[in-house]
C-alpha cells in the first residue's frame, strides 16, 4: 500500500530555530532517491543543502522560495510504493511488526538520519518526528498537515491549547513549532483566534508576534507611566528566553508607530545584529591605534612571491603577525566567564577574519592558526574567502574564533573602531595602505603607510598590555625581520 511520508525541516545544529527557503531543487512530481538534495535553505550561519531521507515521488512542497520556516515545519511530502522503496517507515507494517526494509539516510542532520526505526509508531508525535500517513500516491491531503501537532489529552478527552484550556470542537490548532506554542502561552495569545500566514494556515512565530505588537500598540495611549504590558516585556525578555537568542528590540508600540520601509532582521543580517548588540551590552571595550610604515612588509611580500611557489597574500602575513603577537600577549586570546568571575586564556588560536559577501558580513575561522606557517595560512584564508563568496561556508567554519582580524582597508578607509566579535577579547583592524609623507631615516619620504587599531575588552587587560600587543604588530609591519628575531 502506498504511503505519503512527510519530511520536516530538521534541526540544522548550532542552536538554529529557523531557516529561509532560498531554492527548491525538486518539483512536485519529481522522483527522488534517498539522500538526494531537495532544497537549499539559508540559516543565520550559512547556506545548507538539505537531503531527503526518503525515496519516492514528491507530492507536495510547503513554502515558496523566500519563506522562513521554523525547525519541525513540513518541507515536502514523498509518496512511496512500499517501505522497500527506501523510506524509513517509522510505524512498521500493518500488524505493528518491523518494517520490511530499514534503508535510511546516511546523511545525518540533527533530527533525522541513520538509525533503526522503532517497532511501533508513537501516538503522540514530537515536533521533530518524521511522520508517515497512509494516503494516495498522487497528492498530499490537507488534513495530513493538521495531524502533526497532536497534543496530549486532558481527562475530559479534549486536547489543550497553549495554556488556553480545553480545545473547542474545531480540531487541532495548526501549530507545529513548540516554540510558537510556548511564546503564545507565556503572553496570553489565544492561538484559536489567529489566521496563520504559513502554508495551509500554519501559525508561525511572526503571527504570534504580530498579535503581541498589536496588543502593545493598543495599550500605548493610556495616560501616565503605566507598567509595561506583558507583550512589551516579552519583546525584551521572553523572546530571548524562548528562542535562546540575544535579541533585544525597542518597545512594540514604538515600532508600530514608526513609518518607512521595513527590512526584516533575519538570516545573516539578523545574526549580525544579535551578536553585535550583545557585544555592546556585555563588553566594556576600548580602542587604541597607531600609524605604521608598511613599505618593508610590502617589499617582503613581493620578494616571497617572486621566489616561486604559492602566492602569499597580505592578509596571510598580517595573520602570521597576529599569531606571533598573541603568543607574547595571551591575555588577548581569551574570553570572560562572568559567572565564575574568571578570564579564560585559550591555548589555541582560532583566527577569525571579517569578510564582506553578498549575503552580508561573515567571519570565517582559520582553525589552529598558531600552528600554521605563512603559506598554510594563505591557502586556508583563500579557501575560506572563496567559500564565503560562494555562500557555501558551513556553520562549523563560521563559529569558534578566539581572535578576529578585520581588514577594513579593502573599503578604502583608513581607520575604524570595530565592535568585538563576542565572546572574544580583542580585534585587530587594518586600514588601507597608501603612499603618504613619512620621516624615514631622518628624511622626509613617500612611504606606504597603514593605520592599525586594536579594540580590546578592558576586563581582560589594561592599556599597557593592549599597547604592547599593538606596538609589536606595528614593529613587525615596519620591520618584518622582527618576526624572525622574536618568535
């Protein structure tokens, strides 16, 4: 007997709770194989191509390109002729025994993948479960969507909503994400009064937040400094607690009254906003800077590339100088644990470097930069830069940095006071290298001059340490031989 298996957006790791569909790789009616890539999604970390764990015919897709879906929302349905086609039937055969075949995806993402299926289908299905529902092989029934969010029953035999008491007779509320239910419950939003904006009326997080903003806007005209409404308080605290993020927003009433073009803070732009806001909140930063004569560094790079072999980039030379400076000043390769009231100095240097891409600002990470020579650093920087431009960086390649190098000189500017990449302790900024008048060996000359800046967490060190680090970097830029003498 044919089955229609529903494949839901899996947990993509790194604490991500949603993803935006950027490109469908299959159409309705296409035949797919196990582990075939079916959709490309964009998370706050990277672009991810998602493989399907089933083999069969695509009967439905949920969400157009540009739609943002929460983890656990349906992506597509696949009709399979029998479990032997390649579908990991979770419920076994009609008699409740084991399925005739256990071919499953070997492409493991959090939430689905390789593993033996349980012998029987559970009655209460978790939000991330991949559910099988018998159906015709040609189309996905709309009512199959409503079966997914089955809730535990009360003693009266009726399911309960998100804190709203016994369910009415209309059937289950079209909500899949448990995070949406929790948000509604904590803010007194009646899900039964909402018309979902998702596929087939699915209630999304944005629908609940719209109600919260409307409630706050209604309460705003009241006279006097009345206490903030539950919805307004949640804007500052509840969302962060619910979704594990660090998002802070202005009061909902203020946003409702604003006019102009609204650009959603999501994807990479939203992740950048969250991280930089947290950095400004938590890190007491300070910046010091110095001008340096980079003429000898440029000459050294030209000589290295003229000697043959792989080309060495200027960024690789600066990265090598950074690792040497951090070896002398380990306070700046650290993080702060405020709960324990400790500065944690890190043994490994995982060097992040700021890169501007079409998707926005990203910070790829060179693992174990302290153990690499200049040639190895140059090759890895080139590989990560190309992956960043292509949008193929993985979440693992965008997390875990301990110190960041920011070459903002590529934008044609001399200086900057960058925001530290939380939870790091420092960032080195490099401006453009341009010919300027400079006193060289007692005489005025035209030299290649660059401005270097160091933004640092004042909790981990004082100005003396920061100045020592920056002075060492400047000395190596002005006289690259210093690097050979002191390291």
